[in-house]
C-alpha cells in the first residue's frame, strides 16, 4: 500500500503533468483494483464541479457547435447547411477584419498586461508604506461598472476637448491623436484601456502566487550574495511559473473573447463597430442577435475556439519544456 | 542586512513617485464618477470637466432608491453572490485537487477540455442554453444564475495552478501517515491555499456582482432583478440618467471594495514557509 | 465539522432559492392576466396611461408589464420568444429590423385575418399598414407614430435678434439660420444647430424627396449634399463635433436643456420629455418652439421621417383573443386618446390629437408650433426589408466613418453602397 504511493510521487513534473513513462509496470489484479479505486477517488473530487459544468455548459456548447453546420433562426425548423456557413464567413469582409483586429488586440494586450501586472505585484509585495492603499486602488478599475468607467475614459480621451489632449497640446504636441475616433489609433486606445482595467486583476493573482514562494529561497540567495535583479531572475520568476502560465492562458483567452469594452468605447454613438475596430465576438453577437443566423454565429465561434485551442496547446507544450 | 545607500534612497523616492502617479491614474476616473454622481444629468458630460460640482445634487443618492427598487436588487445580488461564491470555492478547490495531485485516467484530456470551453464565447451558446434551462422551468429563477456561475472552469484552472506550487512531498508524507485524499485536501491543501482561495473569492464575487448579461436574459421580473440591471435601466431609449448611474455605481462598488480589503490580509500572510520544508 | 455545516448551509440556501424564484402565475380571482413586454417602463409615461384606460373599461383583465430594458430590447425579446415557450401575450416592437426578425422566425401571429374579421379601418393608420405588410399579412399593429421636427430655443433667437425659424424652410435657409445663430465661445458658446449621433439625424435628409429607398444599396451619392452640409457646419463650429459627441456620450436633451443649441432636429417624442423637464426644473429651455422639418427645393413642407412603436401577439400566447382585444384597444381610438394625453402621438389618426397635444400645459402657444404637428408625408426611418437588420448595421457603420472624418464623403458612400450590395446579394 505504502509502496504504491511512493512510486506515484515522481510521476509528475513540477506543473503536475505526468512525465512519459517508458517502463511499463505489469499490473497485478490487486494493483488494478487499486487503480480503479484511485480513479474513483479522483472522479469523486471532480464530480461536483464537472456534473454541473457538463450539463449546463458543455451540453449547450456541443449543441452550438453542431449548429455551425445548420441554418437556424432559433425557432423554425433547422436545415442542413454543410460548410455553407464557413464559406460565408470566410468571404465576409467584416469577419475577416474582426479576425485581424482581434489578433492585433491580443498581441498588444497580453505581453503588456503581463509585465505591468508582475511589476506591480512585486512592488506591492515589498514592505512599503501605504501598501494596502495602493493595492486596493489598482484593483479599482476591475471593479468599477463598465458603463461608468468607459464613459469616463471617453471623456478623458475626447479628441477635441479632453484633458489628455489638452495636456499634450500644452506639452507641445501639435497634432495630438484623435484616439478612439481615429481608425489608426482606435485599437491602440482600446489596448491602453484594457491594460489599465485588467492589470490590477492580474496583479492580485501574482500577489497570491508570490505568497507561495518559500522565503528560505531568498534567504539562501542572500547568503550567496546575490543582487536584487538576480534574485528576481533566478528565484522569483521560476517560482512564479505556474502563476504566469495560468495568467498567460487566461489573458490570451480573455483577449480573444474581447467584446464589451470595445463596443462601449468604439461603438458609442452609432452602436456599430467599423472595420477598424470590429472584433470576433462582436461579429458573433451580430450574427446571433441582430441577424438571428445562429448557424453563422456558431461557425464564427468555432473558428474562435479553434484558434484559442491551438494557442493554448502551444502554450501547454512550451510550458512542459 | 540592507545598508541604505544614497542610491537606494533615490530609488525609493522614485518608487513612491511612480506609485503615486499610478494611483492617480487608477483613481482619476473614480473621482470623476464621484463628482458626476453629484451632478444633474445634463451637466455630467460638459467640457471643461468640472471636478467639484458647483451645486452638488445630493438628491441623486436618494433618488436611486426610489426610482428603482434598488434595495430589492441589492438583496438579490447579495444572495446570488454569496451562494455562487461559496459553491464556486467548494467545487473548484475540490476538483482542482484531483487535477493537481492525483493521477487518474483521462486527466489531461479532461483538463484541456475544461480550459478549451472557456474559449467559447457565451453569445454562441446562449440561445440553446436558455432553451434548455427554460425547459427545466428555470427561467425567472435565481437558480438559473447560480447554475450558470457556480461551475466555472476558471476556478478549477486557477486552483490547480496554485496547488501545484505546493510541494507534492507534503501529500506524500500525509499519505504515509494514512490520511485519506479527502483528509489531505481538507487538512493540508486548503489551509495552504488561503491566498489563492481569497483570490478566487474576490474574482467570483466581483464577477457575479457585476454580471449583466446572465441576469438580463434570465431575470425579467422586478422582484428577481440584480443591481447591474437596475443601473442599466437608467439608460433609456431617448434619455439617459447619467447622474443616477454614477451614484448607483458608487454605492454598489462599496461592498466589493470592502470584500477586497477584508481578504487582503490573506495575500500578506502567505504560506508558513518553514512548515513546507521538504 | 465546520465544512459539513457550510455544506448544509449551501444546500439550504440553494433550496430556498428554488422556491423563492418560482414565478407566481395568474391569480385565482377569475381575472384574465395579460403579460405585456415593454422597454423603459419606469421612465415612460404612456404605458400606465394605456393600461389604466384598458383596465377601466375591462375590469376582468389584469395587465402585467415586463420590462426588458431598452438597449437590447429586441434581442432579449426574441430570446424569450424563441422555441415558443414564452409567457408573453402581447409584446411591444421597437424597430423594423426587430419586427422583421421576429416575423422571419415565425414568432408572431398574423393580425390581418383578425383585423378583417373585426372590420378595422386600416386606412386610419395613414399608410403605415402598407409599409409593414408582408404580402397580405401584417404581424404588428402600430400604436405610436413619431415624426421628426425642428426644435428651437426662442430665448436664444430673441437674444440674437434673429427671427424664428418657419414652417417652410429649405435646407439652404436652415443652414444660413444655423450659422447666424452661432455665437460665443467656451462655456457660453451657443451652437446654431445640433445633430445627435444617430444616422437618422443627417443621413435621412436625403430620402425626403421620396425618390430613394435607404435599403436599395448601389449609389448613395444622393446623401452627399447633406453630409457635406453637416461636415461643413461641423468644421465651422456651427454644430458640435460628432467625434466629441460620440466619445463623451453627450445627450441631445442635455445640450438643449442647457440652452447651448439654438435649433435641433429631433423626434416628436421629445415634446413630452421637454415639457416634463421644464416643469421639474431639469431644463432651462423654458421658452421653446417647434417648426416643420427643413426640406429640399420643390418638396412640400411637412415631409418628414417617422418611426413607429407597435404591438404584436406572439404565436405562442395562449390567450390570443384576449391579447387581440388589448392590441385593438391600445392601437385604436381609445388608446390613441390616452396616448395623446401624455403628449405622445398615436399612429391611429384621430383628428383631435393635434389639439390635445397643443393644449397640454407647457406646449408652446404660437400657431407655428401647433401647425408643425401636421405631417404631409412620412417616410419610415427604416423601411421593411428582408435584410433590414444587416443593412442597418452597414448604414450606421459608414455614417460613423464619414462623420468622424475617417473616410471622405465620396469614399464612405461608395463603400456603403458596396457593402449594402454585398448584403443584398447574399
């Protein structure tokens, strides 16, 4: 009994994924029974979450994916569409534009947010005066109601009368950018907003991650006469690997799914996003709830899903190495 | 151990300057919100921005309670948030233990499947899901929102990552002592996972508190509605009461900040590192 | 132990949630309950007026209102109706694209046979029925019909010593007047005119000659003069910059209340709003008037844009007859009078409406304002079209692109035509 447990320990890498086992152990009957029991115990842990998740989320998702190959308006009979929905979206200018914009947004937002969040967390993990205040304040943007904070942002970044441009003009910038109102600046403005809104959120995760680091590691490093930068590079960063991995994946997924902040910032006024600012989920929303072409919406969602899946698997593979 | 050199002093000053600027950037929009909450609707969006309203319109803070049944909405939101957070904490931390520390058939596939579903935007499966839940008689019930929010893959993923930072040797030792897996989860993992549990609490709390779309689709009756629905109701087809929106936003932000402050000490506490020595 | 307790607590609360959440169905007092889906219930005065009027003459009926919010009203409504399981007996329809979507999904009952059976005089809807008919059928009945007029601030005109606008103005005269009325700078700046960010506010000047349908696609160059007029006014500071309005959520009612615009084209719904705002002190624009929409050379004054609010009966409703009776009432003469009493305009043409509205306290006393309530020709903001939802999105997008200056008028209109054509071809 005890032996089995011992043999189990090295079966995992640091991040919990099993390492390739080249040696096949011939299982005895008892060992098999043990294995069944072990599986059952594990499943019992997962069950409370998984059953709820499977019924209420997984089933509708599978159903939605099937819809990608059908025509449906939500009420009348479904008809077979085959690959028509996919052919349609890949010839649709707006959908292609939304693909491009979503990539640009993701590539702009992910690294920036990650770095800023980590920096903030490390700074606010030090023993400094007013630490609690600063922590709370940086979490504010995440908490604030979206209606309110996007309204403020648009006010501050108003092209002709906003304080930001007033300052820029005073600093000698002759022709300050027109921010969200300018096709060339709109995405940049949205990235800026996202980083501002979400850095506090990811900082909190990093803070929790930092608590998990064994302080003895730092003490040992200090004895070795290592400087602050080296401590960060050789102790903190590797120890935060799990956290960084989690944040990287969540952030990527969240970026690919961006919708409401873009809509509230760039869609204000006309309620429509242009080719310069449209994003995937906005196109999905339009297909589903403005045109009621649920098959098309599902096809678009399936494309999004495939992209995120590939990116996630790549990240998993990189993490393993 | 640190000798305060003048260079370090300069660094410290720079750090504070940076932090104060950052705090200002974070706070500015909320100061504006506060100021707008004391204005008449027609004055909210005027330039140049008036940071301190000339005649503060305190009435906004009383009108939000009478124009909509805000108290009912708050009570509903509190109820939903507490239930969802508790369920989420329990099911996520429980399931994550298996993913992080147990070996079983189909683990990797199951886990990848979990994460992949996070990538599917809700808009894509909202209609089938709604029909399904309505078929179960859950339309216009709080249970619908609880079910939608309580079993997220996000929580499982997050807790798993944190558990993995806890040395497996600890579990090993406990197993050798004859502890069951449930015992290890309850007695060893949970206490050590306090920082991440409080993180998950904050996130779930904020998400449920600020959720708009879910309640919008499932809760159409006044006695069931939540805060965010109330705030949006100030934006009408032909007129928007921004003064009230801002006042409502200020009021409803307070509980979230309170929860954040209450849980913050757990980020500081951290893991009792000496106990972890493998 | 603690954990077990916590679990028990969760179970209990969840259980209570199930029971608390159960909706209460029709009362057992023998009354019929009609469930009516609307938007903006709290801030709209006429819903209660209509319900009160109906319940007074139908004591056995109880009308229950469900507010689905205004921003995504049509989305929420269609989700609720999809699959036929909804509890609604009567639904308000907010716009034409939404109506078209519901019809296409087969969610609405055909009202034409009922109207014929009961001998409704459809000509009293002033041509609207023809515009919402699909073949011989129609699936909604309009109860409210708004039209666009020009609001102006009399005090500002008096102060500038400029004569008021009239009921017969060409666009050139209107433009000149707007320029004449612009003055000041900074906080005391007065803009001559104002266009809200909706595409209708500018784009639809172009369809008033009756020669074009906005859903036709192809060549949109007929909109060019109006975009050029608006952009020139914008460049010269005669109207507020579109990008500013868009990014700062500036609402048209606010700028009119604050007396910072002299003229503003807006829908007739604003009459009731303005009267109330003046009474409650929200607005400083106490002295105001309306005139007919400006028009192109050779077009009759009183030609304007319209938008309708309508009622429909979901085909899933189990009380079709009771629902139809309510719809008939609200969209007919009695409902029309109740609506007019709140300062709103019924779609059903009752001759007294003009007098009822004009005699409301707070409505301007001059003859021009009263005359402005007569409409010669009404074009729907969005005509019924199989693809109206898709077209609407394209029209909005390029309105935005042109007005923010991201595209020149020519490029924007050309691109708009191309994209509408792509929608039509699909």
